[in-house]
């Protein structure tokens, strides 16, 4: 691990970013070029002291999880992320279709949607990034481990995860999740992570097993969804999907008809999201 090179790289990448690049206000008294260390730490969900020691060449070797969080916070490209891992004494992570690395362009979109519920999913239905408004809307979804990271696993293994969806949506969403997982498992083959997820759910959930047995590949559904939020009540939202084909990730954005009651409730959720970030 080359502390001096790692320190220099982190500092140069931090100084190259402006607050508006990551959705932060510039403020009046900004003397530091680029972002402040504490801002990078907050974006990476780590302590400011830890990041400061790491950039200052005084910290312990960071874990791959910490490095991944820093790469996202600094909006690194795949090549820059690989360089960061090498400087920190780790091998480069595999560039698989299950990568949690988020393209900087996709992160810029998320930064500009802070007041809108939006989340980024990988091909296994794992949430790898959320806007503050989406955390207020659906709860924190990026802190799970193992199979729990997958929405489809939580949906069938823990039915309480369905509480946000109004009753007419539940059956269709169940079938939609299974059909998407079937597509990935078919592409990846019987020894893949997706196949392991299928096997576990077939053992754990009779409902999943029954839907799987139906062998549906395409499930007809509306992009307009109804939800029941514990704080703001019923919502009717439109789900817009933006695909990143290179990394096989999907950005889902929830919007409401302008001037509607649901639009006003989304505005309230954006306030809740701001409180989540500052609380």
C-alpha cells in the first residue's frame, strides 16, 4: 500500500469536484478548492476523522467496502476506481454485471433528483444508491447483506416489506419480480448467483415457488403505481425507468402528476428526506 500515492490521488480527485457536481450547496465561505474532506466523508457514509486520516496517509488499510464507498463519493470512473483499489493494496475488483460501482453520469442524475424519490438497482434487484427523498419514501435499502440485499428476496422472505404497496399492486409486483429474476437466472446459468437466489426462495417461499412454476417471462403492468405511505398516506405515482446497459443497472424515478394531491405529498416527503440528511 503506497500511502503517499493514495493520499495524493484522493486529494486530487477531491479537489477536482465542485459541490454542485455532487448535489451540495456551495455556500459563501468556501476557501478549499473542490470539496471539503468532511463532505466526501458524508457522501461515503463514513466519519470525517477516518477519511481525513486516510487522505492524510495516517489511516489503516481501508476495506474494499470502504474503497467502493469512496469511489462513489468521488464520482470515479471504472478506471479510476481500479487505480484506487491498487493504490490501497487490493486487487482490482472484477468488472462483472453485478458490480456495485455506479457510473459518474448516473450519479450526477441522482444528485439532481435529491428532492425526488429515485433509486438505482443492479440486475439482481439490489439497491445500490438512493436519493434522500427515496429514503424518506421507502426506507434505507442499501445497508443489507447477502440475499437480503435483493428486493425480490426481501419481498418473499419478509412479507412486511410489502406494506408500502397498495393491495391491487401486490400480486402484479410479485409476478414482475419473479419474471425479472427468471430472465437474469436464465442468462447467467445454473451455477450463478441468480440461480442460488432462485433455489433459496423456492425452498423458503411457497408463494415464490408457485409463481416460478407458472414460468411467466413477460408480465403486463402499468407504470402508474399506488402506494400507502405511513407518513403521508395514499400516493399515485408514475415510475420512469432509465437503463444503463453498460453496467446493467436501472434508475427508477417516481413522479406525480403536477398539481395533484400526490404531488403535494411528494413535496412533503422531500422535506422528510432533507431532515434525514441533516439529522
